[in-house]
């Protein structure tokens, strides 16, 4: 069993509250738009970090985080890419990766819109944690915490932080 803290679109801002909210997490996953290497390093120093680069990220982030990742957490196959869309409106590259890898969990960022929704056509869960940074049009900064046990996703919690 692993407890996951999911974050995205920090754009160079990392609220200290993130560390409190992820205190009981085993790992942190970042779905892109870190903003700078020091933010990535702070998260990685706190908990094991898995991330992908976003469209605003420069070479400092792209040199350590790939465009997409596909891996297993427990018995759950996970696919993460920053610009991926959502069920019924996947980005072209995401659509190809989804059909190629067939994950049980598909994670994206980019939109700054929190979404947790099942895709019945692909049989996977889609998560976008919204945005945890201050830059963008969102009014509430959000994170997601959840547990992976075997191939099941449990105890999903949305954390809202003030803008």
C-alpha cells in the first residue's frame, strides 16, 4: 500500500502547506509545470518524487523529468503527461500513449482544472490535480491525496488551499 500526493502547475511557487498536506504520503507525483529546479529539488528532498515536465519548464526541469512516464505503483499501471486532455477530449499524443500503454490511472496537468473521472471506454481513472501555484486563472489551489493498494485506488481526497 502506498499513499500518494499528487500536485501540478506550481509555476515556481511551493506553499509550505504542501509539506503538511503530504506529510503522510509515501511518494509525491508532479504532473508538470514545476517552474524551476529548486522546487523539484525541495519536493524530492521531502519524499520520493516522480514527475514530468510541462510546457513552461526549461532545460533544468526537462533534464531530470521526461515528457511522459509510464510505470507501475503496486499493481497499478500509471501514465502521466502534462498536456493530456481528459476522457472524450484527449490530446493527440495522449490518445496514442493511452492506447499503447493501457494504464489503470492516467494523470495530467496543464488545464488548472481539478478533475477526477472514470473513462469507461478505456477502463481507466483520469486525475488532474488542478494547480497548486499562484499563476493562472484558478481561484483555488488544489492537490490530491490517494492510496494505491494492489491495483485499486482508494481514499481519494481533494485538498483546497486559498489562492
